[in-house]
C-alpha cells in the first residue's frame, strides 16, 4: 500500500481507513468476486469501482469508529462522483 498522493481528499487519508480498505481489496481479489470493487486499481481513485470497494469495506467494519471513518471516506467519493 503506497502513501496517499497530494491530491487525495483528507477523508481518504486516515491510516485506519487506508489499511482497512486495502485489506478489503486484497480479500475481494483473493475470493475472485465479480464486483466492480475487484477492478479498483488504487484505493485513492474517485471511481465507481472505488465506491463499490468502500461500500464493501464499510459493510465489513466491526468497530464503530472505523465504520464512521470509512463511511465518511465513502461519502467523499460519492459526492465527487455525483457532482
């Protein structure tokens, strides 16, 4: 997992979010799920595939604080995509 670039929105920079989303992406790819999320090239991208990835990551969050942070990051992507 590479560090976020300068153009990454602040909500997507939180270490706990990045680690959880990266782990989720690895799990999705290893299970060979036919989801848009599996085609996500970079956890920093603002694409529909990334939105799917963050949605799955949100569903897999076990701790409330992590869930809140991932939800905020997902909301940032959704806002960007629906402008």
